[in-house]
C-alpha cells in the first residue's frame, strides 16, 4: 500500500505544479491591480491629503481642481471666538470678519477654500499659487515645498519670496 502512495506522488506533484502555474499569474495580476492607484498618481500629487497647520491651529485639506492644487480649512482647534473677543463675538463660530468683501464676512472660517492655483514645478515644489489669511483678510502669493514625506513648507509673500513668512505643516497620520 505504501508503494502505491509513492507511485502516485510524482503524478500528484505534477498536478500541484500545474496548479501553481495558473495561480501565480492570477496573484501577480491582483497585486498589480491593487497598486494601480499608486502607480497612476501624477507627479506632484504627493502633497494631496490632510495637513495640520503650524501650532496645530487647524487642519487643511489639499486637493486638486482642474490640474491646480488648492486647499480648504476643514477644522479649527478653537472653532469659536474667545469669550473676551473685542468685537463682541465671544462664543460664536469664527467667521471671515476681516475679508475685504463685506458679503463674505459672515461665512465660517471652517470650510473656506483659502489656497488656489498652485502648479507642480518638479523637485517637490508647488508654485504660482496664492494663500488667503482669514486672520488679516489679506491674500499673498505662495509656494509650497515638500521637505519630508510628512512635512510641507508653506511660504506666503508679497512680490518676491524674499519678503514673506514661512510655516511648516505636518501631514495627518493615517488611522
């Protein structure tokens, strides 16, 4: 009986090898298919996602709109004006009260699209954009540089980058 089992072993091994030959290409196709979103990402898309602003005052979402990179404020650490607000808004949701357009002053700061028109220039640099500062109501020219996988240098400036301010944002950790 044991001789029969040994006699069948080579035949069973051949069947196993044929089965593996069919499974390996299928498994390889599945792995490639799962990687397509990563492979399909365009140069410059590394900046997309949720970022924490300097001093963790809020979170912003960088997204793409018509091949330009933009951002909106998605949450604020302190969404309401402090009780001691000098304009009598204590406890109320923070609004865009410094906006030069009076019609926009009542809108909430959370949800504002405040960065627009960035173009990826290569070498981890996005430029030709602008950034709106809801604290002052001013809009500045801006560039962004990805200095590490999870760190983004954002520089707002007037005229030329020499005259400006730089902050560093940190990417939201995956959950």
